[in-house]
C-alpha cells in the first residue's frame, strides 16, 4: 500500500518576459509531479467520474434538443387529435429522425420558449443570492 502525499501547487513566475507563460509546478521534494506521474496517481480516483461526465456530455447533450422537440411535438399531436375527435393514432413522432416535420418545428419553438423563460427565471432568482 503506497501512501500518496498531498499535492502542493504554487505559481512560478517566469524570470524573463519573452512570451513565457506562467508555469504551474508542484513543490514536492524538488521535482515536478507532471514528469514522474504522481499527479496522475493523485487524480486516479477522479478519472472514472470524469470519463462518465464526458460520455454523458457526448451522448445526452447532443440528443437533448431532439428529446425536447419530440416531447412538445407529442403534446401538440395529442392536443390536435383530441380536438379533431380522433382516437389515438399509431403515428409516432421522432424529431431526431424527422426534424423537418411541422410538429417537430413547433415542438422546437416551444422548447426554445420554455428554455428561455426558465433560464431567465433562474437568473432572476439567482441574482439575489449572489448579492
């Protein structure tokens, strides 16, 4: 069982200002953890969560607009069928497959409306807590 020492990071300012950028270095027994892999060992417990976060972002956020549009398109389809007196049909709306369908366009506009409304409401409610 290897004991992992705590990570102490400091900013090292460059001596010459010839376009050199600040370097983040570790003061840990006089050597940089970036070179010997200790930083990677200390981040090891966090890496699975980070990988899941990247996978979620890649899968969910790409499809999220289509999911929202499909939700609102189904609402419009059900309302129009109810108004027309038609029994529930087998027509299925999937805005990821048919984004140019009129129901999907109406669903996308509804999703944008509610995103804007709820986003502005969240900003109004967050402003007093920031003060």
